């Protein structure tokens, strides 16, 4: 996967996770809130992975 793909998937997972948390709050569903938090965290990691790939590519391009 490219860094851009990782970042897009990360943003998507963050948004879906926040949505799940909101629905979980509205329906008082702790399981859904927890699921949303995990998905949001997964999105954060995917974005970090994309950023790391960018940094490595920039370092290689300079060499």
C-alpha cells in the first residue's frame, strides 16, 4: 500500500470509529462505544504508518 492509501484508510477508520462512538453514546451501548474507540485507534495507526512511509521516501529521495 502507498502512504496515501494508508492515510485515506486511516481517516476513514477514524471517522467510522467516531460515528460508532456517537451511536453508542446515543443508545447507551458500551460495546459499540468500545468498538468505535478501537476503530479510531486503528485509523490513527494507519495514518502514522503513512507518515512513516513518506518520511522514508523523502530520506531515500535525498540520498
